[in-house]
C-alpha cells in the first residue's frame, strides 16, 4: 500500500506547491540529499544561495565577497580562512562563540523556508534545514584552511555518508518561551536540533532556560537593541553541569575520577542569524558554565547593513 502513496498523494514542493517528480526515486535512497522535499526549480535557487556562503568567514559567517550594503563585490584574491576577515577586524568586541557555519543567504526561497520552518507542522522543511546544516558543516570541515576555489559543490563523497565527521559533544538550540510555542503548535527549534543531532550522531540537550520573556529579535531596530534584548535572558538549568551530563566515550579526561570530560564542545543550532547577538549571549553563558568551545550553525545568514556584526 505504501507504494501507492505517491499516486494517491503526489508529493508537492512546500515552497511553491509544484509537483516533486523526483520524490519517488529519492524516497528509496538510503541517504537522501537535504533538498529532497523541494522541487527542482526551488532547489536550483536554494543551492545558488548556498554557494554565496562558500567563502564565508569561519568566525563571523560573513562572505568575503559581500558588502555590508547587501551587494556582491568582486573578490581580488583567494580567501584565506585562517585570517581575520574585514568584518571581524571591525568588531567592537570578540564574539563569545568560536565559529559560524551558514547554509544560505537569508533571502528569497531561503527566507521562505525559514518562515515555513517556524511552524512544527512543516516538519519536512525543518528537517531538511537541519540536514542542510550538517552538509554545510561537513563541507566546511573538509575544506578548512582551503581556498574557496577548491570547494566542491553538490553532494559528493565528502558530504554524503560519513567520510567527513564533525565532532561535537552535544547539540542545543535557542530556548523559547511556552507562550511563543503554543500558537505555533510546538517547538520548531527542538525538531531542528534533533534533526542535526541525529545526522551528526551526537546527543541533543536542553541545558538552558529563559530567565524572562524576550521580544522577537526581528522587531529590534539595531544591533545594540538586539544585544540589550537578550542580555541576561539565558541561564544554565539548575543542577546541569557538563561533566555530569556527558560521559567521555573512552572513559578518559579532565582529571575527573568518574571519567568525565572537561573540554566539551557545543553546537548551537538556529534557523537564521542576523547580528549574532543571541548566539553570542548563549555562548557566553555556556562558557561560563564550563563549555570549552561553542560553534554556531544556522540555515540562513542575513547579509545587510543591519545584520553586520559589531
């Protein structure tokens, strides 16, 4: 009976409602590409947006060939990911997080996907975003320290399967207030976090809680307002400590007699990053609780004057 599903319920693209003719073939694949829920036309636009981020700075997530006015600029020399980019150099303070990976530019269909992904009923879109994040992390890991011109596009051996692994001790997402979850029908962040964690093969954790309700960051007029909006808004849950929650797989490390690790790495996952104020505050809280390294991975990165890190 399951074989009849594509005939009785033809798959449609959640972004444009077009038929997804390739879905039947993709459903039989063990390792589906992240863009499998979408039609070919939408995939082409999403993957074009994906390529914009190929030479993004590993520290702030801003592409080297993109101006703060939101326009592409000509790149005159190969990208050296080991150097501090011009955006990082102009920052007033160093971010608390250690690196950023972003799949797409927050525009067009990528923005439509993020909006759809705000609602848990669109779980296929949220899961696809999570798988796209893992694909970006693996490509970024594979090409760490390489020039952007050597990047490979598509789903080659390094991005399908487990040829390139990204090692994190746990995945977490930005906590949200229950009053925001109820109208949406649940927590879209949890679906995204679980999708990333499952694909990476590491646990999904919820070590943080909100200390107060915060306004939507999208409503804030500038970067400074965003920082004030989230300052002090997150706290580690009472009784949660990294060394007690996550045992070392090898039973080694940290001088802890129970074999718990001290130098833990966390991956903060979100749908979109604008100025990085929320990620910075969460990373600060995590590091104050003993996490050694915090990486940030998002589906979309806003590229505008307002989104420029400061």
